């Protein structure tokens, strides 16, 4: 089982130079002690819905925003009112908590959520002083064997290997950037062929992208990238290192193409 490095920090922000930013807000697996005590789910069950290895791909950019806490503590890619999962309907039918989450614990999670968006706003305000526009690789991964470890994978027609979510942006404004990313990613090598890359099939982008697009509609282009978990066994957590490297190489090339297109706008 591969989990994110344990740290006391709820997230990590590395401020670099240039117009390329990455985010891996669901990479984290840790939780503060007050939350761990309340979990009904075990570590393996939580990991299955987290996005292992996405922080490694986030090294594509000089500026990186990485979540270090489990999405089961607070979900940075959901609106504030849904950021803390309270019922199974919030969490893929899973019973997250042993009992009702204490109000103090709930409030602290929301306080951390609020602080994250304050810090991200400060970061992007500063980056936009130095850059007219920014492109963000918002990196996630998703499950495709929900029927169980022995079940057939979910229908490939509905589950591309790479899903690019652009549903929260003004697509016409950012067409050259999106098309450059899609075109290069679709040339990425994968097991003797090219990757199956499609737009808005499985996901259209979450709250993080929506928040940035609403705050900076003319200057920030967020590419919400969902890698199908073809790089790991989603039931055991075992990771295929060669697959991680191959997908990372494809991402690096696609991000470079997106930046080139951005600079021509």
C-alpha cells in the first residue's frame, strides 16, 4: 500500500516562478488525531478514494499546491457546505464516521478549509503580479474497478485513461491552451500505444477549478486532469512505478505545450 508522506502540515505550497502551476489537493492521507479517532473507515478504505502519487506528478510545475490531509478530513475540491462528508451520500455510499462528528471537530475542519483558500488566493494574487496569465494542472485520479478487486473494469467507453475537465471555464477563451494540452497528451505513450484522452467524459472539474475560474476568469486557465488508476491496484494500493513515470512524462509534455499556447494568447 502506497500512501502520501506523513506531515503535520495540512497542505504544502511551493511558490515558484513562471506561468505554470500544479495542484494535487487529494494526494494526502493523514488526518489530525481528533479526526482519526472518529473514523469508521480504516486506512485502506480511505486510501481507495484518495489520489495517490498525484503529488509526484505535481512536480511538473515550479509552483505547487499539494494537499497533505485526507479528503475524508476535509475535501478541498468541494464547495464549503460539502467539504466535510457527513452522510454516506457524501462519500460514495461509505459510512465515514463511527457516530455523528463532534461539532468542534467539524468546525476545525472547516476552519482549515477556509485558511487553505485564503492562502491560495494570496498565492495567485502574487503570481498574477508577475504573469499576465496562468495555466494550472489540477491533478487527480479516479477508480475504475468499483465492482471489486476481481470484477471487470468499468466500461472503457465511459472511463478514459485521461479525462480533461474543462466544465468550469470559459472554454472559448482558453481553446488554444486546452487543445494544445489535449493534443500532446493524446500522443503520450502507454504500453505500446497512445493514451486514451478525452474531455469532460467522466468529470468536468471540481470546486478548486471553479473557484479559481470565478475569481480570475480572464487570467487563470485550470486544466482538471483525472488519471484513471491504471498506474496502481486501487484495491491493494500497490503502485506500478513504471506506469507512474510514463504518465508523468506524458503530463510534462502536455503541460509544456499548454504553456507555449498560453504565451501566444
